[in-house]
């Protein structure tokens, strides 16, 4: 996850969120997480997704276009489909958006933030079955100790 922030100012901030495609539900979760935190803090998200899934050239063009608009915050959320542990793009995007906006507000943000992961099996699958529009972003205190 990469979070890049610009100069701080009050409400009306823009977050550029880059995901690789509109197909993978993990990316939908990432976009939703960023949207929830942006709404909570009075910011606006602009999503940048290639029309052709995972197309590097289209993504490069989107990056150039988005950066020309000078967003206050840029979030890139990579996906590791081979991981054997929980990979919650939703939690990662929630945390990245919250951290970036805290930074823009002049609040303290740690240099390194790790979103906890757990091994998923039949015994703890329940939270993964919650519809995306019913998911809540983790609180700052749940992630940053």
C-alpha cells in the first residue's frame, strides 16, 4: 500500500484512489473503504481504474491524468492473490485513507502501519460473508496501537 499526501488544508480535500480493475471484489472493497473514510472526513474520492482490467498502459495514463489534477492524497492498493492469510483491501484502504487525512489535518501518523491479518478457515469465515455495503471501517485504535 502506498499513501502519498500533499499540502494540508481544511475540508474539500480530494483522494485519488487507484485500483487495477472493476472485476475483483477486493478492489471494490478498497474503493468502498476509501469512500467511507472520505465521507466521514468531508473529503471526496476520485477512483481511477483502467477500462481494460489490469492494463498497465491505461493505468499509467490514469496516473498522469490524476496527478495533473493535484489531488491532496493518492492511494494505491496492491493485491497479492497468492497470500494464504487474510488480505482485506477494504481494511487497508480504510486505514490508508484515515492515515492520509490525519496527516493532512496535522495529526500524528506513525511512519509504519501494519494492518493485522489472520489465517482464514471454516471457524472464522463469518466476517467475510458480510455484504460489502454493511462493512464498517476499523477504528484507528484497532489498527494503530
